[in-house]
C-alpha cells in the first residue's frame, strides 16, 4: 500500500460510516494530507490523542456532496499545511504503528496468561 500512496497528493474518504479505517492510518503514515468525513472511528480515536493546542491532522469534510469535496480538494492541494501533515504522521507512528500495536497485543497476552 505505501508504494501506491507514494504516488498520491491527497487521500480522500467521503464515507457515511466507517470503523477505525486502517486506510486512513496508512495514508497518514506516508505523510499524505487526509480529507474525510467527521465522526468516523479513526477521527474520534485521533481526537482523543491530541494534546491541547495541537492541530487536528485530519481535514474535516462537513458535507458529502461533489461540490464540497471538490472545493476542499482544491483548497488542500493549493495550500497543504505541513504542520498538520507532520502531526498526523507522528500520531500514527506513536500510537498505531505495527510495532506499537504488536507490543500492546503482547502485553494483553502476557496479562491474560498470568491471570
């Protein structure tokens, strides 16, 4: 997946409902700006991890219609926010990388084994 995302300038997920959405985490981990609908699983998870005063790394999409999506895409491509993009990559690396998730899973197994 990272090889394909490396050719993209922007990741867009205009969805009415999603769970955690690994594809968003993959896009953020490759430093792509992410435009997606509000109130989707990963958006809520990332919001909880943000420190006060930190920029939300996801560009929120307020409405799912072609005009709104196109307007946002043009705006982001013309003026991407490097700080927002870097923040997204850092959040994914610190909280959702395979190494971090593997360590968390191992801790659960060890705790369950000792119970």
